[in-house]
C-alpha cells in the first residue's frame, strides 16, 4: 500500500491513520478506528517520533495510511483537513518544541477541540516527545509523555485508542476545566476559531459547509442573540434562527451558502428565503455567503430592502470584526 505525505509551507504534516484495528480482548472493538495523526515535519527525524511510527507499523493489525491532502488544490486544502478531523474517531497530535511554530497545527487543534466539546466525547489524545508544555487548548486533556518511559507510554496509547467506546470518559456539561466550565471553554474555542479566520480570511471561503453554519451561529450568539442551528438535513430554507428580546422582539432567519471558490450566489436562493421568511412571519431573512452575489440577486435584495439582507464575503468579515470587538469590550469589563 502506498503511503503519501502532505507537506505545507510551514512544515506541518497531517496524517489520517485509518483502519486502525488492534487485537484487543474486548469483543466490542470490531469496528475499525479512524485516527488523525498530526505532527510537524521538523520532528520527522526525532528519535521518539521515528520509534513511534516504527512500532505502529510493526503491529499487523494497524494500517498506517498517510494522507493524500497533496492531491487537493490549495483552495480546497483547509476544507479537506477540517473534514478529515471531524470524520476521525481519534485525533492524536504529536507535541514538541516545534508545534507552536505551525499555524496548521493550531488550526487543526481548534477544529478537533471544538468537535470534541460539541459531541461531548473524548477523541483527542495528545502525545509529547519532549518536555515542552502542551498548547493551551490541550492542557486540560490527558497527555501521554513518550519521553519519560516510552514503553509504558506507548502501551497506554494503544490501550486508550482500542478500548470499547462505552468505557471512555465523557465531559460533564458543568465540569470545571482550568477554573472554567466546559461551556466557557467552548465559547473560548469558538472565539479563537473566529479570531483565526479573521487573520486568515481566505480560508473562510473553503471551510467545511457545516462548520460555516456553526461559524455564523456563533457570530450571532456573540451579538447577543439566542440562536438555534437547524439539523444538517431538511433545514426548511434556513440554517440558523436568531432571536433577541429587547425593546422590540426580532427573529432573523439566516441561510448560509458556502459555494465553491469563484462561484456566485444567484437569485433563486434569495427568492426562496423570502418565501420562508414570509411563511414563518420572521422579522427578516438574511443570506450569508463566503462568496458574492450575482447582479440579479443584488437587485432582488434592493427591491425587498426591509425584508431581506445579503451578506457577501466583505459583509461577513465586518461581522467577524464586530464580533471580536464586542468580545474584547466584554473582556475589559
């Protein structure tokens, strides 16, 4: 089986290790496990890292499959990585003194951590190959130190990723982590994700479509709205419902569109949103997109100014800046 490795500009390598099915006495473990293994290329010659890879390969029941992200054009790379993280059963970051230098590593930690908090299960298993502290986001998680007692640490890693799902610990919703509840940690992660995309705006255009819906929902949550994210299927023409009770009660229906880069949003989804908005008696319908609108769609927005609003990529970035400004203001109080 050929093994491929993807190299980014910052030297970061992401390796989805799929079809990992170790021999285990637990009959429940029959399903193959998908593990996303991430590391920095500068560590590829590190003695402990090379030993880790060699030991995993020696196990006959492990299929160590290197990623194929180099097959994706740069415009689709971020989406491919985020989808691979979410689709994995376990995320195993290899931590070293080089980790903090990798922007890709930081982004994938955020994707994995957010997914872990949302799904309320343990799926991140960090391993360290030197004594450098783990990234802040990962410090509340159990970390396996390969540099202290490698044999014992490797055995613990294998035990952790092969135990039956029902034996895994889960976070209680009010569990305290570093002085904060898990809800607060989740809010912090969302803020850091949005801050990341503020600094790397082009990656918004290629993010996973479901992640984009969650992204918009978090923006409105930061603006002070009560938000509801609809299910992934049969959303009824809106992905996010935002409600706020102040001087006047308002209800916004928000449809999120993340077309392929270079494509524009036409008038058809705008017309459909107006119908849904009218049917539900909402205050306004908003169509948010990572792209831009066609001329016909813009004219339709103008004709229905008080009922519809379009937010293209530039408008979306204004939301992002407003969100971060509001967050900074709250933090300063």
